[in-house]
């Protein structure tokens, strides 16, 4: 629209644009470039460490969950096993004392 000169140039907008360009740092200065690189590297190290800690914590929680699941599963199996093991132990004791002949399935 400005090119065909249908609208007049707004000097307020032009001043703001010029101010924005003047606030941009001069990156040809080696010291400024180095300080930007150091700051960026520091931020990246912090981000990397945060990500690493988060993944380690998640892995730790996963392992704890698996151990709790196995323990809960073991408890439920132990509730069912005492009846079976008691009967097996009684049979073994009976065989040792000679009261009962061991019963084996013949194939």
C-alpha cells in the first residue's frame, strides 16, 4: 500500500521500527558473542541435567512399581500355597515314618 503511495508514511511507526533495530546488539563484537555462547551453553547444561534427572526419577519409579507388584503378587501366591505345601509336607513326613506308601503316578 505504501509503494503506490496511496497511504502516507506514519512517522511514529517508522520511529518504533528504527528503535527496534537500534536495540539489536552488535554481534560482530567478539566479547559479546562469547558471552552469548557461554550463557547459551549454561542454559543447555541446565536443561540437559533437568532432563537426565527426570528420566532417572522415572526409571526409579518404574523399578519401585515393578518391585511392589512382584511383592504383592508374591503375597497373593503365599496365601494360596500354605494349604498345598502343608499337605505335601504331611505326605513327606508320613513317608519318612513309614505310615504311608508314596503314591506316584505310573506313566
